C-alpha cells in the first residue's frame, strides 16, 4: 500500500476552494514533501481513498526543466490507490496527493525526491537522481473498487 502512516492534511485540502487558487500549501503535514497549488477547484466533497481506482491526466517535469511524461483527460492513466508503492505507475507522492483531490480538480503538485524518484531518479524517463518534480494533475474520475 502507499504508506497508510502518511497523512495528507485532508481537512485543509478539502477546503481548497476558489479562494485558494494559486496559493501553494504543504499537504504533507508540515514535512514539505508534497506542495499543492490549486489551479481549478473540483466538485463534490469526497476524496479517493485506498479502495478506489483513479483516472488522472497530468504533465510531469523536473522542476524548471522539460516535460518527461504526460497523459490527457481523453486518455488518462488509471490505477488503484491500494497497489504496493513499487507497483504504482506514478511516484508515491502523486498517489498520496490524490487523496486530497476532488473530482475534476486541477492542481500543480511539487514533490521532493523522497516522494518522487529518490536518489536514483528514473533513467527511462530521463529524470536525474535527487530531482524535485512538478506534476500538473487533474483527477478526471474515480470510483470505489469492490
């Protein structure tokens, strides 16, 4: 699983409405590992949890660098939130941040290496070790998996 001990500040994140567009917030309980800047608020009041499948669109880049990966809303990436971290198709920080998203929300999420690709990086994507990552994420859809 994606480290159940890690707690996204869900109460704060749930209230990131229109009045918070453009404000960057630490959603990793003050550790600074995951920063979130709201671009466009979502709808509803529920966030995806471990027993959910999520569908996301994103543009990923090394902070200040070129795009290394992307998916569109028309062809989103789908994965279950309860997969082991090593099997997750995105860095663990992306999956953890999604716990604070509402449906159709768009936010810029900045990940420190500890919740990104770590000291090793990802050679296949051209990401160097120790890189800070930026993901512009959209939660296209999610649903509970039985």
